[in-house]
C-alpha cells in the first residue's frame, strides 16, 4: 500500500508538470533534462578481459548501483554539468562518500549500504590502501573494480554527485528535517547542533554531513548523518507540498540532472525510475558495511572491515535478500535520530 501511494503521488506530480506541454513539449522537456546529465563512457569495464574478472550477472536478483559523493570543497563542481571539461583527474579528489544502493527485483525494497571511506582494502594493481584512494588513483573504473573485488557484487550502474549538487537538491524542496539526539558542537566549523529537530537548507545540510570532529563515533556517526539526510530528502520529495508543486518538481529534477555524473548506460528513463525506487526508503534500509574496529597503517588511521560479517551482508545483496538479512541480524542504522 505504501508503495502504491508513493507511485500514485509521483504519477500525479508528473501529470501536473507535463500535462500542459503536449507531445512536442514533453519531448523537448525530457530532452532538456537528458542533455543536462553527464555520462562517463569509461566508468564500467567494457573489454572482454575485464568482463572475465568481474562478478557474473545474476538476472532476477535486483540491481546494484555504486553511489559516490565527492567533496573537494572547491568553487568548481566535481560532477555534473560543471565538470564536463574534466570529469576526473588523477589525484584531484577522493570520495567522501561510498554507498551501494541495491534495488530488489520486485522494486518494492531498496537498501543503502555505506562503505567507510577509510576502509583498509586491496585495490587491484595497487595493493592495500584506504578504499577512497582507488578513486584518486584510477577514477570510477578503479573504484568499481575495488568494490567488486571486495564484495563479489556486480555493479550494474554508477552515479556520482558532489555535495554542492546535493545542497542544490535540498534547496529545491525547501529544505529537509533531521533529528539530533544530543547537543554537539562542531569544533572545526564552530557550529553547535542543539538536541531536537532541525530544518536544514542546502548550506546547513552541507555543514551537517561534513562534521566528523567531536562526534562520539567519528566517521561512523558521519555516515549516519549522511544517511539521515538522504532519508530526510526522500521524505521531503514524497511530501504533498513538493509533489503538488510543479515548480518544485522541475527544480528538483534539474538540480539532480545538472549535478550528477553516471555511466554511459544510464538513460533518462532508467534514472527517473531508480529515483522513484529509492524514494521513500524505509529507515531499516540504511546500513554500514560491518567493521571490527580502527587502527593505523603507517601514519594513516584506517578502518578494518569484519570479513565474516561483510561476506554475509554481501551474500544477502547478491541474492536479493537484504530485507531478510536486516530482520535476522538487526544491523540497520538508526537514522530517524542521529548524533
């Protein structure tokens, strides 16, 4: 029933936006959105030799995307329209956010699994290093190889957005709500987050997800903040105030299409469909790849993944049984209230 209401709202919103355009106007509008999307031809492996080394497709077991968030904190965009001249340059940036987004075969359930950016893993051809170094060294292609090698999960599609683009999406829906458990001060920015509900605009949302100092769980709490913001945006997108307003719907679509970089197999229709699938994510749909603690490698602070538990979660994703995994293990993150 919840999924039916969600699709009904989105269908009605589409009619409101597109109803007065006519066939020609509809085509022009969709073509305009599609032209805003930046596609990266070399993101997914294409050669026969590379294909042999990848996890094999499992038709009927859902679809998995690799979602990447970059945060260079520079004036120039790192993804989307502002990055067309240089989609990626070696050493220019690392990934602040790495997530696996799995959509079930029946399109009824979705899960977001965050991989800590400091996870100490094997990077093909480079040896062991933090996982976010893969993107810096070899861009999306090397990051995808690294994640597939780590998880045994085939990445069907890739999408990246920089935090500034995400902030634009937040502003397009007039902000999002998050709940903070206890008052905490960001010793880096000087911002104090008081206990209780906060309504965040785009710039405040950036401050919220960027904090990692003075959080009890450090980057682990930061991951939950990122997921809480995704949940808040998802809820806001599905609100009547957003979907009944064609200006907001158009603003949101344009904010996303102008800010996203995807693999060259992603069509506008596919992107729109998956945005619908990911909208209205249940709170139990957010997880962090299991870890067994932190440590140091040389001068680096790193995160060690729990091999056994990671294998179990990855097997659940490969077999399209994430929901059962969450019920069995209780490993979902609490994102309704965060630190």
